[in-house]
C-alpha cells in the first residue's frame, strides 16, 4: 500500500511535473520568438503563435480558422508545399512569400513536417523564418553588383573608344603592368611584357630628363601624388617617335612610402601634329583676317577650341575684342546658347565637309559663313577655318539689282547693255519684241548686228561721244530687225561707269518710234503739199501787186502806193515762211538737195539788205565788206539762211536800232554775219536755239510771232555745206549770228 501510495505520490508528482512541463512548453511555443502555425488536412490554419501573428500583423481571429491559401502570395508554391508534406516530405528552408495585413509581402523560409496519429494526417507544423530584410539586402547587393559590372564595362568601352591605355607600377618591387592598349601605343604585342627600365629607355632622349623629374616629383608624398605630362616616346622595335599624354596617381602607405603608381596613357601624336600645323598657319590666317575688311576668322581645333579669333567685326558678331578666346572652348567663353547653334556646323566641317551658310547677326545684318576643313599632309582634318563675312551691303545691292532687273525686264523700251567693244551683254524682253532676237541668240554678238549698213559709221561717232563720258539722248536713227525690217528708233545711250569712273560698259535704251515717224512723214507730206499749193497763188498775188504798184507809181496816188507796198511786204514775208515750211518738210524726209555753184556774194547780200530794209523800214540795215568774194554754195539756200537771220535780227531788236550784215575774210574762209542791237540771248538758251521748234519763252518774246524753225533750218542747211552756225550774244546788248563758207579765189 505504502508502495502504492508512494507510487501514486510519484505519479502525482510526475503528473504535476508533466503538466508544468506542458504549461511551460505551451507558454514557450506560444511566446517563442520563432513564428509557428499549424494547418489541418483541409488547409485551414488551426493554430498560430503570437510571433507568427506579429510577423504578419493579424489578430488571432483574423488568422486562425482561415484557409492558409489566403496568406500565400504564390498559390503554386503553396500547392507544392502541401503536396510535399502530404507525401511525408520534411521541408527545410523552403522559400515562400506571405501576405501581411498591411498589404506588404514577407519573404520567409518554411521548415515543416506533418503530425500524424495512428498514421492519420492531423496537422502540419510550420516554422516560419522571416528573411525579408535578407532578401532585400541581397537584392541591393545584386543591383549594386550589376551596376558595378555595367559601369566597369562602360569604363572599359570608354577606354577602348578613346584608345586609353592603363599602367600599374609597383615602386617597391619594380613590377610594371601595361594594358593591351598601352602596349599597342608602345608598339608591343599583348603577350609581351615590359620592365620599368625598358620603359625608361623608350622615352625620347630629349624628354627623358624631364619625364624622370616629373615621376620623382609625383612620388614625393608632400607635393606629389599626381602626374600629368605629355612627352615623346620611341616605339619598341621601330623606334618610331610618338607623342603621348600620361596621367597618373601615386598611392602612399602610412609611412609616406609610394606603394603603387597607377595611370593612363593616350597617343596624342595626331593632335600634336594638328596643333603644330595650326600654329604654323595661325600667322597666315591672322594676316588674312586683318586684311580682309568686314571679316571674322575663327580657327578651331578638333575639339572645337578656338585657336585664332581675329577680324574687324568681332563686336558685330557678339565677340568681345577684349576677351582672350585663344585656347578656350566656345562653350566656356561664348554667350549662352551661341555654342549650341555653332556646334552642329563645327561638327560638319570637322567631318570634312566644306560649306557655307547665310545668317543674320543679332543686328539683323546679313552674313555669310564659310566653313572650310583644314587638312594635314595625310589629308586628315586637324581643324577648321570659319570665316564670317558681312555681306549686308552686297545683299542690299543684290536686292536692288533684282528690283532693277525686274524694272528692266518689264520696261516697254528695249534695254540693252554692251561692252565698250560693242558686244551685247544683256537684252530685255522688249528688246526681243522689238528686234526679234532672243537673249540667247544675241548676247555675245556685236551691236552692229542691229545696225543697217548705211549707218554703221554712226556707231563710231556715238562711241566717240560716249568715250568722253557724254550721254546721248533721244538720238533718232534706224535699226534692222532679225527679219530685216528697218525700224525707227529713238536711242538714249549712256556710259556705265564703275565706282572709280572708268567706263565699263554702255547701256542703250531704244524706243520704237516707227509709228511716230510715219505720222511725221504724213505731216511733212501734208505741209509740203499745202506749202506748194500756197506758193503758186502767192506768186501770182505778188506779181499782181508788183504790176499795180508800178502802175500806181506812174499814175501817182500815195495811199495806193503805200497800201500796195505793205501788201508786197506781207506777201514777201509769207513767201519766206512758206519756203521755210517746204524746206523743213523736205529736210525731214531727207529730200533736201544742194545746188552748189560759185557765185559772187556782194550782189546777193545787197539784194538781201535792200529787201530787209524794205521789210523793216524802222531799222537801219547796213552791209559791210562783201565785195569781190566768190563762194561755192547753193545760192538760194544761202539766201534763205540770210533771210532767216535778218528777219530774226529785225524781230528781236527795237525799231531805230541798226542791223549790220557783212563779210570777213579769213584766209580761204569767209565769215558771214548778221549783228543786231536787240534783246540778246541767255546762255542757257544759246545751246538750244537751233533745235526744231525751240523758242525762247519769256514775257518780252510773247508778242513776237514765229514757229521756232528758222534757226533749225539755218543750222541744218549749213551742215550740208560742211559749216555750222555760231552765235555770240549779250542780253540787252544784242546778238551776232555767223557762219563760214569757203571762198573761191
Ligand atoms: P522763231 O524766230 O520763229 O521763234 P527761230 O528758230 O528763228 O524761231 O529762233 C528761235 C529763237 O531764238 C527765237 O524764238 C528767239 O527767241 C531766239 N532768237 C533768234 N534770233 C534772235 C536774235 N537775233 N536776238 C534774240 N533772240 C533771237
């Protein structure tokens, strides 16, 4: 019994101990820091400890009793887990993703097995290990690694593309490592190795001392540490000279000893040669820039850096003449935005393209920019010449030219230009219409193509006047068309002069006056017919008057004599007038003919003086010194000239004044003159008196009748006698008209 009691007590104690253990265990599991949950055969969560709930953020009610699938992010993973467990697999650190209440995902590792009783699936026991932060770290690490890899490969690419070699020197044991590119620069194959001593040997002898000094300097822990020099090397084997640029960095230990020397090396032979070339040409370009007005010359190197900026229009193009541009990059020294505009042009020219662009400055002036690649002896582009020229005036002139050209083309007159040698250089559309030739047909041909044979000598007369710089206005002439038609033209011909006044061409404006001419012919014909028809009755009137006058004189009767004398004067005047009209009409038609014969001057002059005196009884007419002179001329025409001069002298002088007509012998020439004491002639009018229909117009002359053809006829008739009319006159004092004839001895 005692045994039993003992045993009982023992069991009781065991039971107590056991229940204590269960309690402890339960508490332990409930409060364990390791999250745990149980899932039954149906996949429902039947229990979870606090750590599990804390991990995912749910309350007991929200979690326990719910299907586990609600909490798995990846259903296929869950399926796999359940499959494995059902087939009695033990899961060890199986990765899964669980959904938290706040929507975030936890990365976990699951350790799990199945609790079976009597072979029956009771539930799973899952231990969840949160590895979210681990996963995150891992991810960051991989990201970092990929980035590192990428940047490394970028660096490698950059180095490859720049042909940058790298080197690594250990000053302690003297090891020298060169990258393949570095070896290539030195003319070595990738497999070949190199020693520091042979590196030193391959520095160009002239640069060796300097390089060694620089290396020493950079190894000095106080001032050194970096190294940046360019110098010449001699390539291995070939000993070819190359220029290199080397950058380096020295690493020191805590005692200030150089333990590593790392750096890069770049072959800059081409750049060096280019800048050498540029330096050589710089002076030349500067001289050009300074001597071409309105120009800005830029020389840029391959990196777009300014080598030269020179010219007299820097300011106009936004460059500051006080700034030192040479050696600077345009991005650093030009106003914002300027380089961006120039950059694509610089790139084009440095790619070898030669081109020009027209642009406007900020002041709206026109510029042309010529971009020319500069090449070395190997035909490689080492820089560019950028020449900006102010073409504002040229542009304006071009615009004006275009306007003028438009006017010329649309003009109704034919406008032709020719060289001083008479070669046609331009031809407008009216010229084509007038002459029938197209511009293509006629440009380059002689102007004589248009001149009829009988007028060819006219050209040389015209040229003579043009060469004196004179302009010929409204010169009426005839020209011949492509289909051999003669047309009447009025030409205005001017010399074309350059800025220094040299005659560089001739311009001709031709107006077709054929129809006007035809009109004139008709008018002349009319005048000729009318004059002729008037002459006959007038002659008979005159003879009747003379008969009556003779009769009256015989029979006496002062009134009749007086009246008939006046009638005779008037018929005489009319006869002169009609004669003038007839002469004019004939002259214009070119139908005037001279009937030259030797005759004595005096009798004619005497008759003329008497007739004039008869016409103008209020004036005194004097005749001087014409005796014994014989001239060879058309007597009637000379008398017509004298009648005109005398009647003008009478018309334009006061009653009571004297008119002197006379002759002066000068060798074989006889000067015949008519002088009056009349109103005189202004200088401005003197030049034009001999033009057809020209009359001086002022108050004084208003009452004097006339047609303005007398002096024109005088001048024209004298031309046929190879002579010309001259005048000397003083206003208010009188005028003398004179001409010369050849005397016959
Ligand atoms: P008209 O006498 O019919 O007008 P002319 O051709 O004979 O025409 O003369 C032209 C012009 O010259 C005249 O209108 C006149 O003004 C001027 N003139 C001509 N002769 C003289 C003169 N002796 N004195 C002053 N003026 C003259």
